[in-house]
């Protein structure tokens, strides 16, 4: 192969690579618009967990379900109390979750987790 032919093929390869790079840079990347919904749900979850932790000994599962329904009308979720799961509605695919660990009156460790499906 003559020396000039090698340079010709390298030029074709460089042109093809630059064309591909240009096409990749020209494509639009679809960016999701930032939403405050997740932050709002997370804040409400933390407020609800705080209320449940303060009145932990006096709350029943029915009370927790009722408070969940009032805080998140039309939403479904899961409540975990020391590993026990309480389902409210049907589970979904996307969710926002929050959790809290605290000590009870006799210094026993309790864990609350709350998952809200969008």
C-alpha cells in the first residue's frame, strides 16, 4: 500500500469520527423538570413520623392508618412499626420514603418507616 493511500484512509476515518461526534453533541438530552413534590412528600412524612414517635405508646394501627389517610389523601403507602408492615392502599412503582429511630419510655429502641407511593 503506498504511503499516500494510508493518509487517505486516516482522513476518511477522522471525518467519520468527527461526524459521529457532531451528531452526538447535536442530540437533545431530555431532562426532567425539577419538582418540589418529592420534597413536599418527604417533609410531610417526617412530620407524621415525629407525631407518631411522640405518642407512640398510645397509638393503634387504626390510628396510624387514619392519620396517614388524612396527611396523604388519595395516596397509598406502607407503614413499618418495629419491622411489622401495615399497608394502606395498593403499592405503586415510584415512592418517597422516610424513617425514624427513637427510644421509648423504658429505653427500648423503636423504628418507624413510612413509604408513600406517588
